[in-house]
C-alpha cells in the first residue's frame, strides 16, 4: 500500500528520532573525551592563546574607535569653522569698494569707440561691433568665459523711401519731394557720416511694409484708439483709404501703425512734435539736448506687445531647423504691419500740417489734446485734422529688404565660489539704429566699466569671487524686437528658469539728469536701498544720493490718495515692454530691474544720438559713473549676500494695492461678483508672506554661512515669481505668461497690472453687454490659482 496511515507515519517518526538521539549522545561523549584529554595535557597553552586573541580584538576595536573619533572631530571642526564664518569675511562692501575702481575717463574713451560707426543688427558692422564689445570685455580680466552667440532672425533694412506732396493741377511735375535725411550739424563729427549710412541715411521703420500709396491726408494726434475714435465721432472724419499723420508719444510706434491700419488707412507717417521732445522743452541740439527741426526717430513697427523676439519663430528659439512663419502670414496676423510707414522730422511734418490748415473743409482738432508745439509763433499751426482737399494729395513710397540675417550677442560668465549653479544676470543691448550713444551705448559702457572695476577688485583681493555666478550680456537686435535676448532665453529656458535669481537691465543708462527705475515687486525694496546708499557722483561738495535724485524726479505718493496705505517711498512700478527684460520678466518669471537717468532725450533714435550729444548731457561722465555704482551694488548684493535680498512682503503689498485699484475702477456689478476669488487668494498670500518674511529676517540676523534653512529660503525666493506664470499665457497672446503684469496690449511700453483681467473687462465694455463671458471668470480663477501656488511655496514648513 503506497499510502501511510497516520498511525504508521507517527511510529516511523518516533523510531527515527530515537535512533538519531542515540547517535548524537555517542558523538557528544566522544567530544567530551577528547576535550578532557586535551585539557589535561595543555591547559596553560590554551589560556595563553585566549589572552592573545582578546588583546588583538581590543587593539582592533580601539583603532576603529580612534579612527571614527578622528573623522567625527574633523567633520565637527570643519562644520564649526564654516558655520561661524561671518559674511564680511568672505564678501565685500560693494558700496565702499566699487567707487575706488571706476574710471570716468575710461567710460568716455569706450563710449567714443563704440559710437564711431553705424551698427544695425543683421549687418556686417553689427557683427564687428559684437566682436569689439567682446574684445573690450576680455581686457577687463573679470570673466572666466566670453562667447559670441549667433541666432538667425528676421530683420529689416531700407533700400529707399520718398514722401511727396503732389499738386493735382500738375501731377507729373517732379517737385514736392520732402528732404528725409537729417543733415550734418556743427560740432558733431559723426553727423558728417550720414551719406555712408544704410540707404544713404534715410530714416526708416524696422519691419515696415514696402509699397507705393497716394491719397488724402488725415492728422490723428498720437494714433491711440481714443484718437481715432475722436476723429470718427467728434470730428466726423473717416481715415478709410487715406494716409495718416501721427506724432510720436504715449504709445509704442508699432501700435500707431496698427491702429491706422485697422481703421482703414493705406499708409502711415510719424513725426516728433516739439511739444514732446523739441523746442517746447528747451534748447535744440546742438545747442541743447532737445530734438532739432530735422531730427527723426527711427524704430521698429512690429506689434511687440503681442509678438516678442524673432517674429518668424513665435513658438521657440530661432535655431537651425526651427519652423518659421512666412512674412505674409505675419502681416495677416497683424504681428507685422501691412501698410507702408515712414518716420519724418517736425520740419517736414509742419509742411503737411500747414496743408491741412489751409485745406477747404479741413476740420478743427476735436480736442485741445490734438494741439502740439507748432501752434507757437512763428509756426502758428492750428492742427486741423483734415481731410486734405482734392487739389493736393500725398504720395508715399517705401522699399524695404526684410530677410533672415545672423545676429550676434556677447555673453560672459564669472563663476561663483560657493553656489556657482545660481546666477545674477546683467544685460544691455549693443545694437543701434545709427550710432546709438544714449541708446544703448551708454548702458554698454556702464556694464563694461563695472566689469573693469570688478576685474580690478578681484585682482586686489587675490582672485576674489562672489558667492554666486554672474552672467553678463550685450544683446543684438533689441531695436528690432528684442531678438538676441528673446532667442537666447527661449533656447536655454530650462537652465535659466532653474538658476537665475534676477535679471538687471540697463538700456539707456544716461539720457538726462533724472534717475528712473522699474522692477518686480520682489526687487523694489533692494532697489530703494541701493539708491539710498549710492551717491550721485558730483563735483559739488554737497552729496546727494541717487534716491534723493529719484525722489525729486517723480511725484511722491499723495497721502490723500488711495495709495496712502503704502509708505512715502518712491513708487516703483513693475516693468512693461520695450527692452531686453521682456523675455526674463514676462515669459520666464525672472524678477527684473531696468533703470537709467533720463529727462532730456531729444535725439532718441536719430543721427544725433552721438558721443557729442552724450558729452553735452554728461560732460564729466559723472552720471555714467553713478550708473556703474548702481548696477554694481545691485549685482554684487544679489550675487554675494548669504540670504538673497528679495522681499516677499513687498509682493503682498503690491497685490493688495493693485487689487484695490482694480476693484474701484470696475463699475459692472456682475464683474465685481467674480473678484472675491482673487481677493481670497491675495489674503492667503499675505499671511504666508508674513510668516516667511519672519524666517528671512531671522536668517539674515544669524550671520550663519552654511545653513540648510538658508538654502531652503533662497530656493523658495528664487522660485516664487515663477509661480505667477500661466501655462496658457495671457488671452490672445500666449507668449506673455505673467499673470500679474505685462506690457499693455494697447500701449506697448507701459505696464498693465492684472493684464488679462483688464483686457477681458475692456472687451466686455466694447461688446455692449453687461454679463461677463465665461472667459473672464475662468481667467480670474487662473490668476487666483497662480497666487495660491505662490502661497504654497511660502507655506511649506522648513526644517529648523
């Protein structure tokens, strides 16, 4: 039987166990016998072996213990020395040290060199200028690396242009042509080079459409939406099929051309009125800084508040193999204009305005705002708006070469000693429409002089380095549409987002005596502190701080206004558009600053923006030197302070103040019902910011060099502004992603706070309906969620 019963199985186990026990007993008896024999014969030998073994084990354990103790003591000592090394042992006092190494004569020399020739982006001279900047940077001995980076972008260069007043009684007569070139002036040697410039020095608009148009003329003031509305409603003047004359100011020039185009104009002419930057302000160049009768403002007419960077690559960097939009599609989408346009002087504009004044049926200006400086004697222009009578017409011809060309930006790096993976970025653009002394060679030489001072400081300090890295850039193509900065930042977006603490932009560093600045709220307290610490360089015995200069230049906050909850500090507005900070602040969420001295810039984008003009405005280059100190102290404090000097509480104040303004300007009750979501998010942020700021204060007082908490605080400070980015971007302009501020859609330069909300409310008003669309409610929810994300960054508990 192959199957055992339980009884049989149990019996077998017991028998097996019994046999096994007997075997073990015999084995044990045998071992005991052997042991007794061995012990009887060699007891002393066994005891000696045991003692030797124990001694060896004891020595081994003592050695291990000593080794561990040595390692522990070394680690503790290293940590002790690192922990209690005070900040001033490894850092510098930039406010005290930087002025010792700045040199006004070198600034003057560099500026004269950089403004000796035309250097438009996309030209051979533009490349040579980049190489010149790189060479001068290299001589500073401040940087670890310098490279020239190339991006192929869409640029525009003039072939020819003409503007003619046609007498219909004799239309074939070859007369009536206006002189478009600016002409040489006494004492300005570079103005004599006009004939050697692109298209013989004819001023032009970047990206202007080529074309030949003729027709009647209408004057449309600043070319704003409200100006065209005033023409239509108040003056009963239609611009359809006509050429529109507008004056510079108030909004970006590209939006003037766009507004003329969407109202049916076939061409656009823009001039600089003396009321805005000419004799109404003071003495004209070359006797003073203001625009003279023949001075002309060049500039891009791309719709930059919608399309930033290279227009052909709206979805990424202009790298090899990138998909590119056609020029035709860009004109259809209104990124670039469809109608030809040209800039002219007020001397030429006066002839056109006089024709309108004399024209039968020409309408008086619909408001006093339309009247400019040529009303004054002996000009006596009435600023009638037209239309021009039939016996005259205007003929406009523009021939532009628009093509892809290489652009060249210069980038230099100085690696940090402790946190080389974190960086402060300082930038300026090196391209210009002509010689570009104020715009932007003044900024180029300020950044360059800081590098020279930094090189000397480093050498004097035995090769000293800031805690964090510093990156310097001289961008190309800013004048066309911030080409170099945008394409490079898009190309390296992930790296920049993870490492860059702040971007400091100095475009027009010196164009007058008055300090001006704008920044992210995170940086505004630091900006004020530095302005208070830095003195305006002057021959006067009485010292004035940059802050005092700034305070005298802007209106202080009225105590009776709605802003009285703030301090009496100078109000620092967020950044709008118009320079290389745009991609950093509005696309990547990098807190940014732009600053400079302004106030008498009458040669903007003209032939006369020259070294001679800069020498007139700042003869001893003291303002340039002051700007070096400002950018230097800002950069070194951000790069070297143990706790990054950003302010969370200032963001909270900004949000509350701007929410109050937004609430007060809304009259639609249905819209007001949507705002509590936003207010709730701001309240949560305020509480989180209060707690976080206390942590920052404690960390700053601690003077502890190596602290995990400090690292955590810094990391959260760096990532805070990124939380305000919207994945989908702003309504109708996805590239602009910042929920809190952006360049105004209808202003271009000026900033709009809560831009998407304000835009959708504006569209609601224009639709003549009182009920807000779902898009407004959804966008408010997205903005509130972005603020909540920022709160969460601050609320995460940090280990002590």
